[in-house]
C-alpha cells in the first residue's frame, strides 16, 4: 500500500506527465489565438518538450514563456515565411489540379515533392530555433539538412504528425468525438513530446560533449560548414538576466538569440 501511494511510482509519474502535457497544450492553444504568435508558440512548445524528453523541465509555464519571449522576433518572421510558402503551394496545387495534359502531371509531381520538402522543414524549423543560435537563413538551411541527414527519423516524425488526421476516418461518431476532445486537450503537446525524443537524439549529434570548452565557437563559421551552432556552446546560463544571457542580448538580434534547451 505504501508503494502505491509513493509519489515516485510509475502511476503517479505517468499521471504527472499527462497533467504537464495538458497544461502545456492549453497554454500553447491560447497563445496561438493571435495568428501572428503561432511561430513563437510552436517554438516555445518544442523548447519545453525537448526539456521534458531529457527529464530536465522544472516549471512548464515559466519555461514556455521564457522561450516565447526570447524567440518571438525570429519565430514570427519564420512563421510568416512558412505561411506564405504554404499558401503559394496550396494555390499552385489547386491550379495544377484543374489543368489537363502531361505537363500538368509533371507539375503535380513537382508540387508534391515541394510539399514534402515543406513538411520536413516544418518538422524541424521550430525545434531547431528553440535549440540553437543561428540567423534565420541558417536556421532554414540547418532544418533542411538535418531532415535529409536523418531521413528515417524524419519520416517517422512525419507519420506521427499526420496520424491524428486519421480521426476523421473513424466511423463511430461517439468514438470520433472522444478522440477529437482528447486531441484538443493534449494532442499538440503529446505529439511534440513524442517527436522530442527523436529530436533529442538528432540534436545530440551537433552538440559538443564538453560544451563548456566550446564557448568561443563562432556560430557564423559553424553555419557555413552546415553544422548548427549549439546554444550550449555559446552560453551556459539557463535563466534570463544571468551574465551569459546579458552578453548574448547585447549582440545583433538578427544573428544570435538566446534560448538554451
């Protein structure tokens, strides 16, 4: 009986994790209501779930808004770019679908390929922004390079991301409604948390084992070699207002930002 009420047993650990994901999901959805903040919300969501995947998170809400604030500018620009590209792809796909002839088939295949590239960049762009210091251009490039280099993980994460759409294939209205409610309650956070376990393994390939010895790493030089600059290599502080954070905030906000996942 004492073991059952022990807060460290698996039941309470799982229930605690579920509660964290629900709380994180609700905050994420609220912060997404102004469309312009979706990028910052996605970045903050991944910032927290990457920490959760490493069992490093402490305060869910505090960590979320820390990343939301620090990455707002770059995340908003990236979000606008992604929305614009997505809209163009959607319009082009509609136009090509109404065309006839062999050229339309070629264009359709081309657009499908571009759509796949768009999806895999979307899977990585916000986690990369949450984890690494880089200009926006290099963030896009590194997201694409990681997606291609780790294609098996990329495909697995794409399947996990798309899987919730299968809810509309459920025949039973009652079951479908229940699943939709569960997805609304914790779906986005759960999805990011699951993918976070794969992203942690991927990102570890780009983070020096002894990050403290790499504090002088030049992020621009690293980006030119197609290797993302790790936040751990340029600052060791975790909380805003510390000397490392202050030093970074004094640099050009277009080339560096401050998020340590």
